[in-house]
C-alpha cells in the first residue's frame, strides 16, 4: 500500500510540474495574438481621416512612405475624396463607407471633396 501511495505522490508531483509548464505554453500565444491585434488596431486608428459635419479630421496628416490612409464618412450625405493631382479618387462614400489609399512615394497630397469643394485636407508623406 505504501508503494502505491509513493507512486501516486510521484505522479502527482510530475503532473504539477507539467501543468506549470503547459499552461503558460498554451496561454502565451493567445496573449501575444491579442497584443498584436491591439497594436495593429491602434496603428490603423492613427491613419484614419474621418468625414463629419462637412470637414476632414484631421485636416492635415503626416505619414511615412508605404502607409495606407483610410477615409471614413460619418456624414448623412455622400462625399468623394479626390486628390488635386489625380493620384487618387474615391467612389461616392455613403454614410459609414470608407476609402483607402496607400502612399508609395513621398510628397504633399492635397485633396478635397468633389461634391463639396470647400472641404479640403492634406496628407504629407515623408
């Protein structure tokens, strides 16, 4: 009987050590994925221009070459994002529609709403 108890204690000790190693191995990648997703979401939020109350916010955005900027229309009416040099042009953006453009070269990109030309903005790419 004592040998049986000794074997159970030894098995329980091995299980406790294994659990202390296995649990972090299983939870680690999950936590890492959550942190990576949060980082991507935060990065994307900084490269978003909102269209609301007939204005682009922020009116001027500075980004690095290769950055994708996203315009999101929160107005109740359509807007079109058009670069003055015709480098990019969106379709008509209804409420909550979005348009994205990746800036492959450095420069200053002035844009406006083709339906409401008083709405202007600028993306500076460095």
